[in-house]
C-alpha cells in the first residue's frame, strides 16, 4: 500500500504521461535552402522541430507575426503549437524558403 503523501505525486505523473502521450513532434528540415516538407500538418500541443542542416543560419518566421524561431547553422529549433490555424512561414534571411503549417485543434 502506498503512503497517502505519494498519491498526489503519482496522480500528477500519470496525468502528465497521458497528456504528453497525445502530443507529437513533427520534424521539418531546412537543407540546401529548401524547407521540407513545404506543407505540414500538426495539432495544438504538438512540437515542431526545425532541423537546419545547412551551414547558413535560417529562421522559421510566421507571416502573421505569431512566432520567429532562429536556427543557427547545423542546429535545431522548436516551437510548441498553441492555437489552430494555417500559418505561412519563411526564412527572413532567404525569403524564397517558404512553407505552410496547418495546425488542427
């Protein structure tokens, strides 16, 4: 039998595991001045992980101003999605690098 003092901790850990089990990490690559995939779909609560494989710095900058993730050369950057919608984004340093992210509820 478990001491009563540990029950809230066990309950909190169980809840945290069940919530995080539903969230996913979606990986998007930036390589050779291309964002791939150029169209991605995720859900609120998911994490987007941009992987910069280039020797140049990039950004993942939302056109609507919601977020701007800096990606140094050969580094990754992440963002947890907070609300649904379709967001077009681009690299501020290389404006021809464009993509669309659809976030479902």
